């Protein structure tokens, strides 16, 4: 079978970009190793523990010869009015959709089944969606889907950086190829508001032109509220709001809490300011919930969650990763930053919460709001 058949089928499954590339070592092995050595991964010990596999992807599948790299646009469009209300907790855009692992992995299984049906292969390919030890952005760049920007995100000219990345490793030796879900060229308005959008990756060829990149732009580096970038292309996760609200299991460093605003799950700042995202198209192949109560819940409601209510409200969404204790911890920080004394009654009961983590952050938030409480 030809790569064209595979890529066409992959696009029919709901991916926006797909390419084939030989299984090889990452381009940025040395940089990744140095990043780990600097401790920038924080408490994400799994990154260091499985570093050897990330540097040798061929070990993920016996006889792996080709990596099919895929991207799905998750840009839900502009946030609804009220999303930035300090009395609400902001949720990163990617989490406005159902858990992407549950959405994308079945598509990879379907793609592998399609290939096996036509080649007679009886063994399974290796589907990789975020949790596998694979440097997806590195291989997406190798495959020609885009370039890694200063904010460490993969940026696809004409599509932007709002993308889920995935990969399928297979033993078939496939020629290199690349395909996109749409051949539409950017219109004049898109080109005027975002000159980079006038460039589209060619249907063949895998070397990005030298001018495609961040140029002199450093908007993402300077916009980060917690100054999480140690430099261009180098993110100190220990200061990143996404890490602090999702991956960090213990207390959030006190000095960073006032800088986090009202983010309660993830952060979009470094992507929102990127010029490549100015005219990025909205996702057409993923389902999103853009209701204000879903994408920016009231902090008072989050603070009132018990375990059962948390599971009922967020089951099937990425927010389950934070667990109730983490999300309520984050809501306490957002409440402390809100200058809204009306949240004091919602925080006070948390001083007796069963979770020490919640109690400590509630006390911090109450201390921050004391100066805003009405005087009797």
C-alpha cells in the first residue's frame, strides 16, 4: 500500500495534519538531557526515569521502521464573555474538550487496523498519545508538520500551535509523505493580520524554509506571568502555571501563587500571545464545550466540591488528572488573587477540610482576602 492511502485515511479519522518519517533518534537529544540535568522537569520523575526510551524510540516497538506523526487542531475559538472574571477559575483551552487521550487513541488504533488489514500484519503498532515516552514535538518537526517555537510548542504555519500531537510506530517501511486536511490558502485578511499564515507546508518535501520560525519575536517569553522560561526553547516547568495546577501534587510555592491569577487548570498565555495564532482556524474535527460554567467555573462552586461532586462534574475531562484536592487547591489560590471578599464564606469551611493541602491553601487565600473583608 502507498503512504498516500495511509495519510488519506488518517485525515478521514479526524486529524488535520499527518506525515510519515523514518524512526530515528530525536534531533534534540542533547537539549532534552541538559533540561533534565537542570531539574526543569520538577516532580515529573517519569520523564527522567524513561529518558532512555525517549532518546531511542525504536525500542518502543520491535522492528519499528516508520513513525506516522499526526496533529489534531484543538482551537475552540475565542473564550466566551466573562471568561476572565476574577471570580471564576480559568481552564486551558485544550481541556474544553473531552479527555484527548480517550478521543485520539482510538483513532490511532483504527489507523493501525487499516494498515494491518492491507498488509496482513498480525502484530500491533505502537500508539503514542502524550503518555508514551516519546518526544512528539521533536518528531513532528522532523516530519515537516511545523517548527518548535520559543515557547517550546510545535507551531504549524497556517494552523498555529493549538494542536494535539500523536504518533503511530509501525514495522512497515513507508516512503516519506505529508498531507493536510485542507488545501485552502489563507485569505487576504488572514495574511494581513498574520503574515506567517500566508505560508503553507508543501505537499512534498520536509525541510522547513529558513525564514519560518519565531524571528525576533519574544512575546511568549515576556508574557509568562511566572517567568517560567529560562530562555528561548527552555521551559522551567517548576514555574509554569500548567505544571503548578496539574502536575505538582504538593503545595504551590508561596512566591508563585500571587502570579497565577485565576488559572485553575493549565494556562494558555504563551500561546495566546503568539502571532501564529492570531488567525489560527477553529477546530472542526473535535467537539468542544464552550459554556462559561464549563470553561470558567465560579470559584465559589469549585471551592464547594467534595470528591463525589468533583467526579460527577469533571468525569471524562482532562481535569480528572488534578483530582479534587488539586483543583480545590488551585481554586483557593485563584480566590486569594481575586480581591473578592465575597469568597471568604466559601473558603472558611476548607480550614477544616480532610486534605492538609486544601487547608493550607485556604488559609493562605483567607489571609490574602482579609484586607478586603467588610468591616462590622
